[in-house]
């Protein structure tokens, strides 16, 4: 992708030509803009203003002794590697690394990094929810499922939303002929993604994904198998992303959401619009979840969220 810093409105400031207008463009789209209204050079500053207060200095963190992910802000904003790690493929923090954690019979949570997926085992295939970060993480998941669920290909890939930290590895999950399930209004975006050339992808072999079927979910979509197991995807109104989906596994009484609620960590003291969106989506769907797993975090009881919302 092209990342350009564009200068404009040059002015003479003390004999130096300075661009007073500066914008950042990503593939031709303006994503940040700065306007300088006043600029002064070599203005005397009282040295006392530059002294760090003793109390602040005493409480400051000690110098780093290991690898410091100092570029994470830049990477998150402009490259799309959404991790607090210098591993460019997926986060490797923790002693166990990526792993499939069983939540109930046939339902597994991919955890161990910064971003999670959900895997549901059906009678003759698999359903995967979310494709975080990169194709490298997706290929790890594909290899793990082929080992653990031999003979069961991934037939459905459901994306809760289009943000690249939860959809960046979507190509890696589609090699077995899966159908991609996305929220309403997302078809064109993912149609363009899957038709873009990926001949230099270091994380996976070259694949032709131009024929991958893409299904938009305007309200809900049912996925089932010959044994009667069901997985539902529900559209949800929310403050985070257009076309967002919530996933529901009825026999496990388990829901799955990303970003608007991070199950596991303590809930905030007061409700917020994201948490309200989860409760409203559950009520609209007419379901009764016992727990929720998350695209971040782990798993938690839905009753805690209901209590916070005063339900």
C-alpha cells in the first residue's frame, strides 16, 4: 500500500520555507491532517520548565532490559498488525502460545494471542468465526483443525465485522472451499479483497479465491448439519462497526462477540453503548445465553452483563 505524507501551503518562517498544511494519505485516502497556524524558531525557554519533577522521576518505569515494541502505534494505525508484539505474524506472548481451548463439546476457542476465533465442530465440517490479524495465524488454525478434526473441512467462515485485526487472515481460512459469511453491506469490500492478487503473501501458498461465495446477513443466518447442531449469525445494531454480527451456538448456550464486549476482564462500573448493544441483540434474537466468548479476552457469564445493564 502507498503511505504518503503530503505537504502544502508553504510559507516563509524566519527565512525557512515551511509547509503549514500536512496530510497523511493511505492509498490515496486522507486519514490524518495537520494545520500549523503559528511557528516560531529558537524561542528562549526557561530551563526550569524542562526539569522532570522528582516525584515523577522516582515513579517512572525502570529502563527496559528486553525487546521493546516501540513501533506498535505506527503498526496498528498504518500497517494493520494489531498486536503489542514485535512478531509480525501473530502474538506469541505467554508460555503456551496459540491453542484451542474447549468450551463445551465440539466448541473451541482459539486463544493465546491478542485476538481470538471460535471453532464449532459439526457432523462433517467445521465453522470458524473470525480470522484475526494475518494469514499466518489462520494457517496455524487450519493445521490445528486438520490434526484435531481429521476429514472435517472448514465450510463456513463467519466474520463478526470487517476491521482488519479480526479479518486480516480471512484468505488463509478459505482454502477448503468455505463460504464467507459477512454482515449486510460488506459484500463489495470482501469481494474486492478476495479478487486482489496475493502472489507475494509470505504466510500461505498462492490460491485463487475469486470464486469464493460470499453471503451477506441482513438479519440472521442459520448454519446446521445432518445431526441437527445449529449455529446462528445475527446482525446487531452497535456503535463499533457497520454490518456487525453476533454468533450463537444454541446447544452450548454460548454467544460470541468481538470488540464491543471483552468477556473475562471485570466489567466497567457503568454500562456503555457497546455492552448495551450486546444485551439488545440478545433480546432481539430471543435467545438465552449462559456464557459469551470474545474476539478478545476469554469467556464470561452473560448474567453479569445483564445485571450491569439493570435487566
